[in-house]
C-alpha cells in the first residue's frame, strides 16, 4: 500500500530541488542607481549602443530591444537616434565629441533623455549545452544638463534550449524596468 504522506513529502522535496535548479540554471544579475521619475510623455531617444563583443550588430539589436522595452513600460515617445558610424560608444571618454553631437541633435529634437550603453556579452557559451548569455550596461543622460541621471548593468544566462534573443529581451526589459513611466 502507498503511504501518501511519504509520497507527498518526497514530491514536494523534488519540486523544491527542481525549482532551485531552475533558479540557478537561468541566473541573472542586475545592479542600478536610483531611477528618475519619468512621465509617459517624456521623450527618450535610444542612442548608439556600443558593441564590445565578437557578435556582429549586437549593439543594434540591444538598441532595438531597449526601445521596445521603454515603449512597453509606458513611455509614449521613444525614438532611435541617428547612428554615428565614426563613434563606438556615447559614454566612452575618447568619444566626447560624439556625445556632444548627440546632445545637440537631441536638443534640436526636443528630446528629454538619451539612453545609451554597451553590450559586453551576447553569445552562446561554448560547450555541450551552449547556453545563451547576455551582458549589457545602460546610461540615461539628461539632455538639458548633459549629466548621467541613471545607470544600470545586468547579465543573464539562459538554458540550453533558450534563444539568445529571448534572454536578451528578458534581461533588457528587467534592466530598464525602473525607467517605466509614472502616471
């Protein structure tokens, strides 16, 4: 005869172990500064996202995903800033002229904030399972002052059956969630 109490205890123990494995297998880390309060009508331009990976166009992909994440969060006027092919990163100190040009463009377009950043990792890990891994950093710049008012970085590793774009979308959405519009 089956002892249902033992069965139930074992089942819940196995469920707890399985949940722990899931949490560890799909890890993410996010750190950020305090976010400014954005109104739904604040205009945000997504600037060039630097690509510090070996994956072609990872910066462009991250920028597109970031623009969508900001729209989903309730911001109604999210724009893509024109690409500057001579620059690699807006917040790179060697590219100060590029930042000044972006801020001039943003002021002319009546943009309140510019989101910029970098992709540090955007690939599938080598090995049997080939888990997707993404690492990003973002900065939100107040166009009027030219100062960074918020910054965040995050990384996420998925499962071997996860897609890179799904992991990137989830991570970027989580990283940018503090910038959601306040109504």
